[in-house]
DNA sequence: TAGATTGTTAATCGATTAACAATC
DNA sequence: TAGATTGTTAATCGATTAACAATC
C-alpha cells in the first residue's frame, strides 16, 4: 500500500461497485475474483491487484463477501454521503441532467440550476427546480454548500464558469462542454460528439 | 505503418481534430506539434508519433498546414459523411439527444426515435421527430439505412436492444445505459453516474 | 488435511517520451 | 547555408498479467 494507484483503477473500481450492486440484487453472498472477472470481461488477477491498493477484502480459499466488498468500495468511492450538485446552463443537456432521476437515487442531489438567458430564468425545468440567474452562482454555492458543479454551457463559456466554480469552493466538476478545462479541482469530461467521433473512427477502421 | 494503433490514439485524434477546427476559426494557417501540444496539454513527440500511424502530414522545418491536417484527420475519423442515427428510448436522455442541435451541425442526423411506452409513442419530441413503436425498429433501420444506434433505455433492456440493432445492420452503438454491452460492432459508452463516481473518488482521495 | 482462492511478486506487455537523423 | 521542425528509433515508463506462496 501507499503505492501509486494507476489511473485506470478508478474507472474499474466504479465498475466493480456496480457489479456488486447487481450481485446483491441477485442474492449472491460470496464471489470470487474469477467470477467477477468473467462478468466484467477482465482478468481475475487485475481485480485482485486493483483491490490490493486499498486493503485486503477477501478470504483466501473462499472469495469476497459481496456486501462487505460493496460497502468497502463504496467507502473508497465516497458513496456514503449525499453530494450536492449545481448545474450551470439550462439548455438541453442541463435540463436533461436536472430531470435524470437515477442520479438522485445514487446520492447526487441537484440543488440549483443556473443560466444567463433571461427567457430561461424563473422557469421550472424539473420538479421544484427553478432556473436562477447565473450572477447569483457564487452566493448560492457558498450558502448551499454545493460540492459538485456540472458545466452544461457552450464551449466558449466553459473555462470561465469552471474558474468561478473553483473560486467559490466547488470540489469537483462534471464537464459536458467540448473543451479541456484547466482548474486545480478534479474534472470529469463527458463529450457526446467526441464519443461519436471515436465511434465512427472505429467503424471506418473496421470496414477496411 | 501497418503497425498496431494504441487504443488511446483514437481519443487523441478526435481532440486534435477539434483543436484544428478552433485554429481554423482563429485564422492560423500553420501549426507545429509543439504548439498543438501546448494547447492540448500533451507532449509534442506524442502528437507526431500518433500522426505517424496514418501517414506524413507535416513539412520538416515548417510544421503542419492546419487546413490540410484538419481534412486528413477528418478523413481518418470518417467525418466527411453524414451519419444517420436512431435513438432507442424516449426518456430524458433520449429526448435530450434528439434535441441536441450541435450533433446535427457535426454530421450526425437523427432519423428516428423509438420507445415501447404507448404514452410516448406518437409524441413529437423534437422538431419533426415523432416517437415510433420500438417493434418497428428493425424495419425502419433497414429502410432508412441508419448506421448508428443510440441506446437510451434502462440498463436491463440495453443488451437486448443492442442485439436487435446489431442484427439489422447497425454499424456502431452509442450506449448510455450503465451496463457493459456485448456485441461484435463497436460500442462507445457514456455513463453519467459512473463519471460522477469517478469524480467523487478523486475528490475523496485528494482530501486525504 | 486437501482444495480453493487470495494477496503479492516478478515478468510481460504496451504506451509514452527523449533523442536525433532527415529534410524543409 | 543555418535554423527549425518533422518522422522515427530506441529508451523509459507504467499498467497488466502469470505465477505462486500464504492461508482460509
């Protein structure tokens, strides 16, 4: 331990967590790294290695207690807590996020949504969620103690919004704008157009 | 050349393409790998190496002609063409995709959207886009010659939908459901909840 | 105890980067 | 020509995997 954790581990950790959730639903109580590997299309040794960065969670000769491992990974991922989100941008993506009920179930609660378009401000875009003026962003984030900022504004506004979020104490950013954001807090990017381009590249490549 | 292309190259290729688009907007005519690297936060030698898998695009001592490289990468990515998409699932995500105008501008045209919920079928969810019964999916895909399927259904239906799409000749899948889909065509995954979990993991990790 | 499966080490594999000859 | 920057090789770095001792 105290070893450096390879970057791909975090994504896999999330996939382990989701797989264990499913195993709990199925009523499975104990699972081996081999069985997990089969379900996730990975190597068993990779799963054991990944887990070893965080501790020892299994019983030799037996496997992993599903519920115990699930809780342990949940702890590592910061799942316990309810996270408060603000969404900046009330266009298509912002509104879809605001209405994406699954997030709430998983512990991500949207506490505010903002836009600079006067025709959008004041509108209720999801049950109980009224679009606020983005000029009120900083005050709101501080008062509500929001921790995650979701950027759903056009590309040319994304960096500016990110800097504002960073300054008022946001801990992490989920960015839907197709630009590389430079801030000191962690950023996760979701770029639908980029994903489509990677897909068409793969399609074109295979057809040769 | 004829060398195996590392997996991360495709994502970077897309980022080069987007960066060159911006450079064209800025009126820049020639760019060095050094300048590109600075903008994308990469190493210049990585960019040169990546490009070398596909050919020679620069002039030694000079750099790359922005427009020429842009077109060359566009060719590699399969950008020229207009791609026809069908969206399966007319919930929040499906509808957001249907309304995401940016995609159309980039050459991704949504030709159909499907659901199995009778209360949704027949509704117009985007200008000119009426939700169709998913039982009509196969016929429609074949007749329209749709190439890309977007899966925006709940996790437990995703694999089934994917297999149906595969069978009727879809060339690639963009999957929003939080499950690993097993088909022989290329799949790109977008999982918002998973991205949020990776983000909170990073937040929790840094706070230690 | 015998069989199974973990946790961990060491070997392998793949991707990135530095360095430099080629050449504009 | 001299200076700059590419394309490519070889060295380095990091991640994955096989193998196995530890142990349930």
